[in-house]
DNA sequence: CGTGGTTTTGAAAGTTCTCAAGATTAGTGG
DNA sequence: CCACTAATCTTGAGAACTTTCAAAACCACG
C-alpha cells in the first residue's frame, strides 16, 4: 500500500461514486480513476466549450462554476466542495457548458468518462449512484431556483448559509463554524444580489446574534434562528 | 399493427429515450413502456413524497411541476411539453420531490424505473440518453438560474418566450405562434415575478411590436428583437 | 510597508411589488 | 344558446426592497 489516495481509503467515498459499491467493486472503480495535478487559487480546471473527457471529483478544497453572459459577465451557478462531482452539465453533447475555477488550493480525482460508462454497464450500483448524484444536483438546482424566486435577500443568504452548513456537516466538518472560500462578490453573484446587500445582511444577522462573521470565518450562533429566517 | 402508440411510431422519439437506439432496441424499450390513463386539466399526476416507481414521458399536452413551500405556496419549477421526461428529481432517494399537474388534456407514457434500469445495463445508447436527458434538464435549470439572477423582469419574460419558442420548434411546431397552456400567474410564479408585472410586460412587448398576444395565443412578430431583449 | 483587491457603510434612485378596482374570459347550468 | 358566476387578466398609484454610486476602512500579498 503506497501513500497514494485510493477510493478504498478516501473519506469522501460515501458522498462520491463508491457509495453503494462493494470493496471489490470500489477497487475496480479505483483503477480507472486518475489523480489530477493540484490546483492553486484562481487556476481554471474547465473551460466552457471544451470536450468532456473526464468527470472530476473534489478531494479537498473548493471551486466555483460559472458561465459568461453576452456582456462578458460571470454568472456563478455552483460552488463545489469535497465529494462533489463536476461535469454533469456537459453530458448533453459531450462539451462542458461552464467554466470551473479553484477558489483555493484544491485536489481532484479525474474520471475518464468512457471508462466510467463501460464500468457502469457492469455495476448496477455505479449506474444508480451516477443517477443519484445527477438527480441530487438537479434537485439542489431547482430548490435554489425556488428559493431565489420567491424569497427576500435576507432569506436567500440565510438559505445559502444553512445549505453550506449542512454540506459541511455531511463532510464530517463543523456545521457551526466554517470558512467561506468564496468572496462576498461570488456569493452576491450566485444569489443574484449586489455585494453591498450581502455585506449589509451579514451585518444585520450579526446584530441579531444569529451568526458571527470575522472576515471569511462564519460562526452560526443559532442554526435554529437561521433556518427560521431561511424558510 | 394496432392503432396503439409505440415508441417505434412516436413522433417524439428523437427527443425521448429512443434517441440513439436502433429499431430493434427501440422495440425492446417499447415492451417495458405502458400507457397512462389520459389526464384532464388540473389532474395531479405526481404527489411529492410518493415513491418513484415510474418515469413519465409526455406524449401530448403539458404539465407543470411545483413544490409547496413552508407557507403553503406553490413554487413552479418546470413546465413539461411533449417529449419531456418527468421524475428525474426523485432518483436521489426514490421519492418524488415535487408535484406534477396537467395544464390541459394530456397523454403520457409510463416507464417502470426498475425495468428501465435493467434494460439500460444492456443498452449503452439508453444509458447515454438517460444521462443526456438529465444533463439537459440540469443545464436548463442552471441557465434559468443565471437568467433569473441577473436579468430584469422584461429580460426574464423574453427569455421564457424564446425558450418556449425553440422548444416548440424542436417538437415540429411553429416557433412563431403558440398557445400558452399555463396562466399568467403560473408564468409569474415560475419567473419569480408578480402577475401584474407579467401582464404589464406583455403589453409593453406588444406596443413595441415584438409580439402579439390574444389571450393565451402568442405570436412572435420579431424573434430577433425578442432574442435581443432576452440576452 | 505599500499596493490592490475586498468589504463595509451611507444616501439617492429604480425596479418591482402590493393593494385596489375594473375588464375580460372561461366554465356551468338552465 | 344564453345568462350567470368564478377565475383570470389588465391597469393605476403608492410602498417597499434592492441597486447604484461614492467613499472610506480593512485585509492580504509581495
């Protein structure tokens, strides 16, 4: 056993493709997976329009996905945390549909699409998990749509923080205290608000003793209150 | 050959699961597909929380999918046209995540999820198309997210009409003139606007000679202008 | 320790919403 | 086929929320 990372000993396995696979099957999956070179903050992993040869799984760090609109502006559509898979939106026609950029130092696994397809013919659990992961992303995206459509700025930001909190918890991290790897501008863009509004609401939530914010570090003082606001 | 509908002679086949399947494979797919009883306007096909046993393909008519928020209000997340598949958001845990209701008289095909999975092990083209369809829905959902987030009410509605137009065109119908099976309130809800705003903007677009609206019937007088506005 | 990027805060300006009422359309039963 | 009722749609005016513009404070990196 080398010190290299394998699906068999990856702490994100239950969130990722191996979920539902037996140890032997996981080993099989592991053989098709490659490690990607480490990425530094601001490095771009995927350019929109590129052929989709690989899916990527986040091992550590975080990234944002975005499109560029007709005026050349970014439209952030996703933040990726460890255990997330990246690239599903390109399966329509085999071309990536968005850009993906590292928000901090980030490690990734690289999964050749073709091998994955071949293997999924053989492993029902893998097929199922692929559909589950896409379905989950679809669900998150539609939920977000509902949230943004029908909620105030404060509710949107609260929803964002609650969602982040539970994603960190799923990953074995604290759901009460975490670091925002994205800027306020990124959050604003993602939620369809202005930077100033994000800043003001963070200040408000702090005054109401729902959260505490120190630069990038967020401490949730009352998750209950935050959930109530988000509802 | 009976008069019954089969995948082999369905005009929506290229938008639906049979895309990429050979005639023999399509026939195989057809054997697992059942016809669903016709639905009338306001009939509810799917209740949120129900176990997902079937995916549904729209043959004719249209439907809306929505969730109910904590205040008991509808949040419309999708409109379904012929050729669309319904149910993908429930694959996470085998439970439907939203309600789906007919907007008019509607015919559906019923696809048992289990048989579909079994068959997809055998047919790579079916696997691929399943992923394509989900990916397409994901892409549409994220694009919409970007649109709603960063655009004005007029841009949103224009985008909605342009998207509908091209969906009708894909289905062999006119992209210049079509009937809105949903109410203004449904559109407003979907786009995160108020009914009044929808009404006002439709009037504006008419005055600017971009579209003509007579009740439910929309005629696009300048698709080019509409696209420019939507951008 | 300076420089650039990020965040915060204030005040004015816009866009969209809410409320209210009237007009039109669709659906139902006689 | 008409009349009636409920639902949908339109239009106006004031209110509310969020944005934009502007400037200062803060942080991070070389």
